[in-house]
C-alpha cells in the first residue's frame, strides 16, 4: 500500500464518512450586536476562559459534564488518559460542526493558526512565536445562517464558535464532533 493510499483512507475515514471520536453540544441565546460589540464581548469572554452569550469553546460542555469517564468526552491539551490509548495526544479540534438557529444569525469559527502549530512543532517557545508576531489563532470568515436553517461546517483546527443575531434575538444549537490528530 502506498503512502498516498494511507492518506486517502484517513481522509475518507475522518471527513467523508464522519467518523470522529469526540462529541459535544451547546445551546445558547443569540444577542443582537454589531460586529464590533461582538468582538469586544468575545475578547472578554475568551480571556476569562468560559463560554458566554456569543462565544462557545468546543468541548467545554463535554469536558465539564458528569460523565468524565466517557470515551466521547472532549480531551484537554495533553490529556493522555482519555480516548484511545495508542500514541501521544494533544488538543482535540472540532472537525464537523452542525448549527441550527431560530433566527437569522452570523457565525464565525475560531481556529488555531497552522503556522503557529508548525512553529510549536519546531520547538519554538510561545514567547519566541509571539515575538515573531504570529497569532495563535485565525478567525475564519463570517457565515450567515438563515432562520430555522440547519447547516454543517468543517472548520480547520476549530477551537471555538462566535455568533450574533442579525435582527432579532433567538437561540443557536451547536453540535460538534472532533478528533485528535494521530490519536485514532
């Protein structure tokens, strides 16, 4: 079997067939905000490390539920005791995210920066990477989700979702499935 065939099988397993090891879900109210208000509120909530009304870090509920022994819980960075037992594990990333909204909503995914991850892999320290001016995260383009729609997204290294109502406050329902690279 060629290396290409192995990579193709991995792609088909994870993305095309939707086989992801970890599951998470969240429902929250969407606030009517403009983009600047949303970004300011997101920054405050992200600094506090807890989900707020316009921001949800993937895996927060899965890590903090009563079933912490479940294989479907979302592992933390460097959490080697969960999931499969083969090979080292790191952060779990959302790879498939389904969103259902009750009102017109704007969503945006926050993903880890692949350049940042590459530099970490080359053993640069966090301080050295910051001195280079490389941000640890990238924010992907905003998506409009119409009222009562159900959409599925496949973010790159998805770590959080930011959302805001368009004209009227409503509810957003988020279901995320993720995996840890090399841990399946």
